[in-house]
């Protein structure tokens, strides 16, 4: 079981912030698994401040990944629209 402490939570937060900034999906997946594993292994523990902080971090991770997915979907839709426009221009 991973011992939760302020230093460990700060390390996780730095990794999380860095992964979001770089849009590093592999690191986000790794963090997702790590955080879920810690939460599951500590499920029977009293809700400590560290666990609450970890839950907030996990919520932030979930929201950030959803936002990145939405952003990429919009970019992809825009690329598809541009592609159709270019194709229509070339055929006219």
C-alpha cells in the first residue's frame, strides 16, 4: 500500500499538471491507474485529508481528460470540414 503524505500528493499533482500541459495521454492513463489503485487499497480507511485531496485530484483528472477529448473532437470536426471545403473547391 502506498503511504499517502503531503510530499507524495505534491509529486502526483506536479506529474498531473505536467501531463495535462503536455497533453501526455500515456502519463494521464498511468496516473489514472495509480490514483484508482491507491483509492481502492485505502477504501476501508477513514477519510483522511490525504484521501480527500487524492479524490479531488482524481476528479480534476477526469474533468481534464473530458475537456481534452472535447477539444480534440472539435479540432477533428474542423479538420473534416476544411477537408470537405478544399475538396469542393478543387472539384468546382
